[in-house]
């Protein structure tokens, strides 16, 4: 590996484990069908042994000194499709080891862990650290102190929720850039040092019964040239990162909507179309029209009765099209009844055609319901497409190298001639941004 650290993203059941290490048995394998940002690894390996010192099977205290190991559980607590609001709760468990030259550690490490998320509103409920005396005493020969800690953060933000595939929609909640820092007090707006995170594991969960969480996608955002490849002067050699981008993946649980909406509406539709089996004679005309009309009104009332359970968006969703198709079917049967009533000479032939048509309608709607219930949940939109569609303007700008040529502003300054504020020494910077491309798309009115 030329530069460090190397981020390996492992997608497992219920969690994704990015490991920051110099050497390991992992290989980044990009998914051929999705974006290369989501990788699959061979197996799961924990690095807590470095932080726990001599109690671990492979003690390696020197490499982990001043490195922070974090296991975080991110829970989705609120999702509002109408207003675009979301809220997540992040519970972090910390473990790190520091040097112990007499009592200097007590003074230099007085503070609490914290995070900075510029794109979200963050509230710290709790954040504290304490000594683990058992592991500290077991490593007295290494002159180190083992620390543990816990923090609870609440993050609130806004995003768009495309629900055209409702109730089979998927969403990506991007927490923007999370900076792990040290603060003097938990409520401070500023920080005094960046945190050196050498191991980070993210587990996702949801307290909402409607949403099912999937493993999150994590990647470091630090400039690789700033990260140490060897020791940092304190004996620690593990690569680290301080900034990460976290994307949560959630999908809607479809069972309730299929059973309580689509199955019931399909039964109402087939029951309303049952007069097709009756002879198209004058004696049965009134009964047929009354059943058709009652079924149509029932479908309309049912559709408006479940509006509270459907997303309020100005475009049609999969469920809207499903219900509208059933209303159109019953309306077509009413029109057919009025037309065939005029053909008195071929009523026997028309009666047989209507019987076959009823069977065809039952087969068509039964097949569509089976497709929705059995196949549609496994044929949701691919996550790579969800990422592309739900990226906001700022994420698109970050992903465009012509907008942000480098992650570090230092690189941009290196290409600029300091003697002249307008003279540049790099063609890429001189032509940035391109005149034919807008950084942020604007409407025609603006």
C-alpha cells in the first residue's frame, strides 16, 4: 500500500466494519453492479486486541497508543417523508490507551469525545471517559493507561425522499462529514484536538416499525498525505483517520401495505366485476349497474380512507397506480354493460365473451397481486442507483473533480503563484470552474 490508511468496508448482517490497517488479509472488491464505494471483504476481523493490551491474544500496546477504537450504534428515530426531516441517535463506545509519564496524562487528556457534523444539527446528550483499572494495572510494565468512554449524540437534518416505488422505496440518509474530535466540555462549540480513530465499527438499527435498516456505508475523508505511514513519535504505528462520511440505508417494510391495502382493494375489484357472469339482458341490467356503481364508490372511498397511510407527494406512486388501475377496471365494466345492452341480437355470444373477460380480469389482477407480494420486494431499486438519485447538490459538487480538484485546500494553494492572486501554475485550477458548467444547478427563472 502506497499511502495509508486503507479503508476496507465489510458488509455483514446488521453492521458494516471499516478497518483501518496497514496490512491485512482483505482485498477491496468493488461490486460490478454498483458504485465502487461499497466493497465486499472476505471475513470480519476485530482489532480490539491492540487496545486491550496484554489481556488480548496478540498484545500490541505500542502500536495502539493514542489511537481510539470506536464501536457506534446508529438508530433511526424519526423519518418524515412529507417534510423531509430525519433524526438519528448515535451511541459510541470508546476505548483507547495513553502513555502514563507520572501524572501528565491526567492533565493532557482531560476532555470528552465529541463529533462535528457541519451539515446537521447535533445535540450531545452524554459524553464521558473513565479509566479501566483492570486493564491499566495489567499493563503497568508498558506505562500506559487504558480508557473507556461512552457518548450519545442526536443528529437532525433534512433530505428529499423519492417515493415513486412506495411501499418498496429505499432511501440513503447521508450524515455528511463526521469529524471525531476532543472537547473540553461536551457542549463546547469548538474543539482542541482531532481524534485519531484507528478502528471504527458502525451498527445500524431502527426504532421505527415501518423502516428496516441495512448495513451503513462508511469511508474516511482525511487527506491521505497527512496520515502517518510509520510511527508518529509516540510509538503508535496504526494508521488513523479523523473524518468519515457515513451513509445510512433504510427501506420500507412492505407487508402492511400489501396485506391491508392491495389485497383488500383487489378483492373489492373482483367482487365489483362479478356481474360479468350475469346474462346481459334487460332484466339484469339494473342489478349489474348497481353492483358496478357500489363497487366503484367503495373503491373511491377506500382510496381516500387510507390517505393518511400514503405519502403526500405531487406525483404518482406505485400504490397510486395500483389503485387507479382498479378504479379504471370497474369503470370500464360499467361502460361495457351500457354498450352491450344495445346489441340485442348477439346477447348469447356477448354473454360468453363476458364470462371469459371476467376470468381474464381475475387472472390479471391475481397475477399482479402475486407479483407485488412475492417478486416486487426482491426487485427493489439497486442501491447504486439510489445513491446517484438521492445525492444532493453539495455531494455532486464534492464528487466532481472539476469543482473540487483536491480534498485538501493545501493542494489548491500549492498550484497558485503567491506573488499574484490571479496567476495560477496549473491548467486545471486556471480553468476551474468550467464556464459551461454550473457548480449548483439553477432553474430557468434564476
